[in-house]
């Protein structure tokens, strides 16, 4: 077995562009889904007084957007959260540094942002779940991968 540490980035400025593109897609898709949820047609105006075709069109748009974007965007975002954790951990480990404190600080900021976000989007906030999961990752980061 090789004891060589994996190298994720060759310089501090290098980026993995595919991850940035996926993150951009996930954020835009989540924004689209949240916009649809926030400005949901059946609530404004009362659907009972609307033509049947408009209610059918609304249900169709809602179903298509959720089918194409919602589950995929959340899954990609969660995958990228774990990938980013691994990249940061590995890069700092290769430099001989421990990134636990800095990552915890970022998670605290994320939890603060999630709390503010939850005030405006009370249906649920995945960012708070990410911050809690991240704290768990920090605690188990040094365990063996076997």
C-alpha cells in the first residue's frame, strides 16, 4: 500500500471547475425551487375562483420543476458539501495544518445564516442540517477510513 498523501490542488489558486459548475447549477436550481415554493400560485389568488385550465397548468409547472430540479439540486449540493470538506481537509493535512477550528467557525457562520434564512423560509432549512452534519464530520475526520 502506498503511504503517499493524495494531492487535491497543485496551487492555492487552482480550482476544480466542474465542482464550481455543479455548485452553480445546484444553487440556481434551489433558488428556482424556493421561488416556486414562495410564490406558489394556489395560495395567491384563491384557486377556487380560477379557471380549471389555470389550476391544471399550475400543477403541471409545479410538478415539472420539482421533478427536474428539487431532488437533484439538494443531492448535488449535499455531495458538494462532503467533497469540499474532503478537499479542504486533505489540502490542510498535506500542509501539516489542522483545519478543524477554521471549519467549525465557517459552520457557525453557516448556522447563523441558516437561522436568518429560516426566519424567511419557515418550511425547513437544509443549511442548518449541513452545519450540524459538518460538526459531526469535524469530530470524526481523523478516524480510519477502513
